């Protein structure tokens, strides 16, 4: 059952951590910035590779330049304001603008070579067009990262409380079918495989698992979304993103 839990951890991030990364002393700022980037970098990489069609190595180089030139040198984190929108939206918009600037600079260099001749842009134009705002790959990577953290915490909680029966039924009836497209495991099979008392017990365990999943999901989202309205909106968006990605 552990195959459903990715190895990558999801560092806890609050807006207080964003504040530390933007305004704290040098040592605390570096630590906070490292924790923030550990959370968002995989989604940014996916955005560039799958959304903008950059080669993985080019995407990695661009992100490093973005971090050095915008995040650190221009103190991008220090300009974050939760009243103006989500932190990841700021990060993604800034990366897209940085990509556009890099493509334009590359094209300008191609138009004006050292010998003064005009050269064709070749593949430069499609790259610039690809820099138009498109957050699908980023959103999918982010939603999957959130889901992975929810599943990790849920399984850990089941283990600590000696309720692996809840986890096993959850995987067999819901998680496996959702993630792998397999048919839900029959209740009679669950009873036999996990030594349960009856199909009714298995059904009750599934209800418990769904409630646990909803509670853990809310707790994870509450670490970066503030207030009931924002939390509910974020959960709805995550569900929509994951549903579209399965299609």
C-alpha cells in the first residue's frame, strides 16, 4: 500500500514563513527561503517543462537564474502580500515574466549579431509565444504535491493510532481506483484480505477514512490559506485541477 505515498515531503509553510524569507535576518532568511523553494520548485519546473515546453535542463537553468536575479536580488518574497492574492500566483506570474524577458533578450541578440547582419529568429518566436500565461502544468504539479502530503499524513496517523484497517479499506475502495483506474475492491474481498468482521464493517471503515481524508486535507490547506472561505475555495480548486488532470 506504500506505493501510493511519494517519497518527497511537503515542507510546512505559513505566511509567517514568507514574511521571514522576505524581511528576516540573513541566516533566518536563507533558511525560510530554502523551505519555501523546496515546496514550490517542483511545480515551477513542471510549469516550464510541460507548460512551456522547455527542456528539463533549460528549465532548471532558468529557475536558477530566476532565483538569483528576481527572488534574491530583487527580494521578490519581500513584495508578497496575502491581501493581493496567493503567494504561488505571485511566484508563477513573476517566473512567466522572467521567461518572456529572457526570450526577448535572446531574440534581440539574434537580430543584432556582432557583424551587424540580420539573422532569422528560427525557433525563437514559438518560445516567446509559449511564454504566454498558462498555469495548467504548475497547478497540476502543485495539486499533486498537496495530495501527496495529505496521503502521507493520513497514513502516518492511521499507523500511529493502530488504524491501518481504515487506510487499507481507503486504498482498496477509493485511492487505488482514483489513482490507477482499477475497479474498487469488493467488500467481500476486503473482509477476507484484511480479516474484517463483515462487509458492513468495511463500509463503515470507508466512511471513517473519507472523513479523515477531508480533515487532513483541510489541515494541510489551512497551512497556506487563511480563513474558512479561502480554505474551501482552495479545496474546490484542487479537486477541479485533479479532476481535469485525470481526464
